[in-house]
């Protein structure tokens, strides 16, 4: 988040209302290199607390923005349906961007923990596949970080990291806390080992999720205000989200799409027309539930990248 030092200096030299500053950023893509439209994700665990709902578009926008600025895939251990295809398809500026997101799903506490434990195997498999592709190393966009690789992970995402451990009736309170602590320890190991951000959210702020806040290196808070979401971090604050007609309020998918399209233009990615909100993915494939039942998968265009053998689920 140190990348915002120039932003703070410019704001001090020419005071403006936060809404006016955001409108300028959204309309003038040349200014994006000077100001960050979304908070950057530093290495280590970042906890995002979102008031007033699950905040799926906000979480997904942070993930997509990070992938626009960094090479490499994202590995997403999903809970409570945060990796929704419809939302991602509406706000993503490029279909190829979505193909870099690998998803595993755990429907129980043990499946979620198993998927987290098996993430290194998924990473190794992804590296092996990507390094065999012709020209993979030459696809880096001009605006992306030079410190990242198209083969190694760029981000790990674990939304609602407490959900399965809180809801699993087969676990006692003590065992649920222990398993959640082991999951957090694994995520911390990955953050240190891969030198990448790990983005997590929690379903509630209470005693059960105090360890999530304790292990986090960075903390972002999103408050739903009358004029739109307000994101506050260590060196970042977004006051409101403007729209094309100049009114200062948040318009859900429309603004996130505008924001990410501007970022894509900055890094040299050609924005594509978003899929209609009513579209239904076809030919997605199949997945396996906790009971061993084969069902149609709904992650397209995401990739169901790994299955925790006997523990995790797609």
C-alpha cells in the first residue's frame, strides 16, 4: 500500500472532494498510474471486513484488479458461493483474465481444510501445465509488475474463511476452533512461502473469528454508505463511486465493470463485452459433492483446478 504515497502528496497539493477525485480517475485512464482505483494487496494475509452483506462484487473486484497488475494465476478456496460466475462475468474486462482463476470448493469443514492443505499440489500442477504452453513467458502485459511470473501464484483467496467451521454440526466448538486455526496457519505458510497476498473475509466479527484478525497482516474495511461503499485501509480510502451521469452513487456491477475496464486499458488488456446478466454458462463440466454424487459444475469460466483427495471438494 506504499504505492499511494504519490496519491497523498497530490491530494495535499490540490485539495479536492473524494467524489471529484474518483470521477477524474474513472474518466481519465492516464491518471490511473498516479492513483490507485482500488487498494493494492500487499504480501501477507489481508482481511477484508464488509459491512452490510457478503460483498461479492467488492471481493471479486479486488481479485480481478490484482490479476490485471500481476502475472500468474489466483487460487481460490471457496465457501458460501463467493466464486460466482455470473458476477465475475459481468465485471471482468477480459475472459482470459477469468481463466487464470482456479477454484476449489469445500462443502464441509474437513473438505475446506483439505482443499487448503492440497493447494501446493494444485500450484505444482498449474506450473507444470503453464510452462508447457508455447510463449507463456512472453504474454506479460506492459503495465504489470516485473516481479511476478506467469507460472507461479499471484494470489490466494479464501472468502468466508470461518463459514464451514462455524456451521459444521459434526465438530464441537473446540475442534472447530482448532481446525480453523490450522487452516489459518496453512494460509500464513503459503503467504510467506510464495511471497504473495492471501485475501480472506469472515462471515461475522465475534470471538470465533478473532484469530482471523490476529493472523492478518493487513486490514481493509468496507462500509456501505448512502452514496456507495467506502473502503478504508492503512493508506487507502475510497469515499464514493461515481457514474457516467455525474451523480455520486454506487451502481453495483456497472461501476465495477467501468473501474476494471479502465485498469485493463492501463495494462494493455483489451476489454471485452461483458456477458448478459441473464446468461447461463453451458458445457461447464461436472463436480463431485461431499456425498460422492456427480453434479454439473457451475464455475465456468473459472477453472476447478484441484480436488482434495478424500477431503476437499470442487
